[in-house]
């Protein structure tokens, strides 16, 4: 049992380190190739930092652990939103983080809520009606999800081109003096490490769930999700240090959109039916927690309150409370199931 936990920890560390450098290399590639800020924050870096979730969920589906696969996607979303609360504490400003962010993040956050809601509806329909249909082994709900994701990306990029953020701040560090070829090589190497570590993390997580008797949903939504989301945390902290608040928020919210598309890829690797028709209703709790947290964040963006408590905005405090209550509820239900 101890060996399994040690392997889980080692793989998590590999994902954290590789994911962190992957996002840096991705930022550098985007900068040197002339890609815009929208591509950097919402697309390229968001996809780079979400690669651990993609690999881990796909592997979990392949080893017949669908609840870990879907739990990882939803759990990563809630942890990512918690990151916004964490950087609110760290950004050293007299006003809350939401006060300093551009309104355009409302669009990205809203698309994340919509994609999560689509998955929720799919799970409810599958569990209550036992109705499922697919094409070439992939559920029709997963196909609708990936198509919606592409529509979201198209509209977000189009919106941000018309409403660019003043986010051209770059961290002055020797790291950014690396050539484009070396950056591509480094990006590839980090991706390979993440793929290996993500595969092993999914396998060990499934073993931990079996040995401890804790439900796969809890393992995927909390332990695996936290491990695979730490690159987003490190990237967001790095952005806050150079006062690139919009880049940090764009990365987090962009990752949440991509995380929902991961379910489509997990469905491709799942060999025992359609993945959303095979998972437990318990995921609705994690999904609802993420939707509530995102709604609180969007409300904070609209309201633009200047009031803080212990250096945090009231919206960030509410996000922390919702996450902790959800963590407790998932643990209690996960142990009893």
C-alpha cells in the first residue's frame, strides 16, 4: 500500500514540474511565433497546463475507471476556480482580484458553465432513462460536447481579437532567451514526461480506490484533480508575480473549458460503452460545485466590489467556502458508497 502512495506522489511531482515548464515553453513559443494574447492565455497555455488532465482521464477510461476520468475533469475545474481565490490572496493589491480583471473573462467563464451543464444533463438522462446513443463507439453527448467546445473557442478568440487585453507583460528572465527550436524541444520533452506520469497516476489512483474502498469519484475529483491541476496553480502564481492578472484568469478559465472537452477523448478510449452513461450520479455534486463557484466568480466580475476581508474579496471567500463544503460532502459520500 505504501509503495502505491509513493508512486502516486512521485508521478504527481513529475506532472507538477513538467506541467510548469510545459506552460513556460508554450508561452515562449507563442511569443516567438507572434501568436496573440488570446491564443496564449485561453488556448495554448490553457491546453498545455491541461495536458495532465487529458492524459490521466484518457488512461483512466482505458483501464475501465470511468469515474476517475470524469471526476478528474470536474474536480480539476473546481480546483482551478479555487486557484482564483488563492491568487486573490497573493496579488498584493488594495482591491480584490475581480476588481482588477477585464469583463471579457465573463464570456470564458460562461462557456465553462455551459459545457459543464451539458455534461450534467447527459449524466442525468443516461442514469434515469438508460438511454444512450453513439457513433463509432463515442457517445453522441460527447460529440455534442466537443463541437460546442470548438464553437466556444471560435467565439472567444473572435471576441478577444476585437477586445484585446492589455496583457503584453512578460517576465524578464534568462528562461525567455531560449531559441524557438529549443523551446519546441523542451515543450515536446515535457509533454512526453506528462504522458508517462499521467498514465501511471491514473493506474495508481485506481489501485488506491480499490484498496482503500473510497469511491473512484472522490479519488478522481479530489486527489487526481488536485495533482493534475497544480501546473495551472504554478502558472497563475507566476503571472500574478508580474501583475499579469488577466493572463492568470484567462489560463484558469480556458483550462476549465478544455477540461470539459477531455470527456470526449476519454470516451474514445473507454471500451465498455459510452463513458457518460457509465458514471455515477455523484459527479453531479462536483459539477454543481464547479458551476456555483464559476457563477460566484462571474458575479464578482460584474459587481466589482472594492471591499476585502483579510486581503480577499468576498467572492473569493465564497469560492473557498463552497469548495471546502463540497470536498467534505464528496468525502463522506465517497467513503459510504
